[in-house]
């Protein structure tokens, strides 16, 4: 199974940092992989 968790445009490179087994920081956005997603089209 796959799940899209992060969509940023334009983005040629991503900086990914593991905070814990479930929490990651991607380009200054912190996501819990079990429940969060990020889509630039829906952010304010």
C-alpha cells in the first residue's frame, strides 16, 4: 500500500528529518505519518 503524505510545488529537493518513528519534518512541515498529510493547495 502507498500513501501520498506530502505535496509541495515547486519543489526540486526535500529536506527530511526523522523526529521519531512516526513523526517526520519535511521542508519545515512536521507530519505525523499515521494521520497527517500536507498539500500546498490546501494550506493557508
